[in-house]
């Protein structure tokens, strides 16, 4: 059993973070939440709807309410920036071509991608821009739930801060329930509204980025304040 009686609540309009050491169960938890892992027991509720009790058809319907930001962006190399953002709508939307185009343009502008790059291939833009395009693609179907797997993976610290701010702004602006799987301590301290700390597959601690500074949980402190820099911040 990888996860052991993990009980938590992820809230709308907040950045809900899952943190923990490698092997703690955070990736398994996220994959379970989106239906990629079948549960042996327990429940995963989406506004009262139990994922564990859903049929395949119901899960497919639920996935239309879910946006996914993959580690490394996972853009289609053979598609332009615009084609990447249009793709989910072409698969799942009943909108007209004009409506899909307008929605894709809106999302690209929302993540501050200029028109001059819309017809470029992913290989022709920077890693930070690729992440912005991936966010635009993740929100194009107006999801109620947004899952982000290590969103700052491969980015420099400055770009990571920009992506963090964008995720936080979109979460609040559209009242999305955003779930972020991360080990980036800067992200945790910057945007962690609701933080779940896993240890050995169990819920060890839960609180906000403000409460984490005052925690006396030894395992949490060993994880969060492992570096000398964060130890100095903790002891101020």
C-alpha cells in the first residue's frame, strides 16, 4: 500500500500543494486523484462525486473539467503554439471553429504570449514560454480543477517565480481548485495556500505557507529547512 489513510481537502480559488521527499507518495496521490491509479479502498470526491464509483463514461466527462500541466510542458513538437492550444477543444469541445480560435487567442493573451509566436513551433520558443503555452492549453476548456506536476521543472529561478505568479493569478481569477505537486521550496513559500506534506505515504502535516514557518513538526522542518538558507529564514 503506497498511500495510507490520506484524508485531505483541496479548496477552490487556492493553490493546493502536495509536497514530500521522493517516494513519499505525492505522485501516486496526484495520479490517483485524476484516475490514473485505481484505488484499493477509499474515496476521491469532486464536489460530492466519487471518482472511485464512476464508470468509464463518467470519468471521461469529469476529465473535461480537469486541466493538466505536465512536467516539462509536454507540448506536441509537430504542432505550432496555436495548434497546441486548440487541440483540447478540437477533441472535446462543441464550439465552432471561430469560437475555438477566439478562446485559444484569449488564453494565449492571458498568459502573455505575443501574437508573433503563435505560429512558431515549441522548439522555437524558450522553456518559460513553453510553460506559458502549456498553461494556456490547460485552461482552454475552462477547467474547474487544474493539476500541475512539477510546474517549475527545468526553469531558472527568475522564470520559476513568473510561472508561480501566473498559476496563482489564474487560480484566483477563475476560482479554480489548483493542485500542485512540487518539491520547489521557493514555490511552496511563494504560493502555497494549502500545503499537504506526505511522509511514507501518510499525511504528516497540513497548513498554509505562513503556518509552515511556525510548525514544530520535526519531519516537516527537516524537509523544508534542509538548506542553510532556509534554516536562517526559519530562525529569524
